[in-house]
């Protein structure tokens, strides 16, 4: 059973407040989808040959947060969390991972991302995206990461339902 502790995004506000609130809502949604499950349940895969699991999604989103905030705005060469090279698929295999390990890494990356966004003077802040070999704005990064969460939270809905039948927002 999950408890919905998410803060509803505002119905009005500045562009920055709106993007920040929707991103935090999506982050909280992923955490909520994992509430109350054991490590084994969190590692349960969707279906062969996929390695997708709720814990894999948490690991993947730690990589996304790092790649799009830390690597773009602070250190283009920062190592990824779960792989030696930029391999977002590697994070999905959570067979040897635990809730504590995955959530500790994800929460650290989320906090770092929040700090970068808070300290930025403007959504127009430009950072270098090494994979694209071009500059991108903080605005674009916020939207991109928001879309990543939306996509993967849809996966999380199905994964959670398959584990214990829990459905809903």
C-alpha cells in the first residue's frame, strides 16, 4: 500500500516555479511507486528479455539526473553512477542492487540537481551537453528530465501493478 505524499504542482506561477514543481512531483511519483516493497519486489523484472524493474528505474533516473545536471553544468567528465561509459541501459540491471544503494545514489543526484537549478541565475543558463556536443539551456534540461520521469513513471505504473496490484497516480 502506498501513501500519496506528493505536493500538487501549482496551477499558476512563474515558468521556473512551474517546471520545478512538476519535476519534483514526478520525482515523488517514482518514489511513491516503490513505497512499501521489499528489495526482491523492487528487483522484479517486467518480462524477459527486459531487465526493467522498479529498482532499475531508480538507478536509471540517478544516471539521468547526473548526466543532465552535473555533467552539463558542473563537470562534463564526471563519471556515471552505474557504468564506466555513458550506458543508460546498464542501470536497468538491478539484479545485485538494494533499495538502500539505489535510493542513496538517486537522492544524492536529485539533491545535486536541485542545488544546480536553485543556484542558477536564469533558466537561460547555458551548459555544455557532451553527448550532443552543443550548449543547452537549463530550461531545456528541466523539460527533458521532466519528460524522462513522465515516460518512466508510466513504466513504473505497470511494474507496480504487476507486483502487488497497486494502481493509480
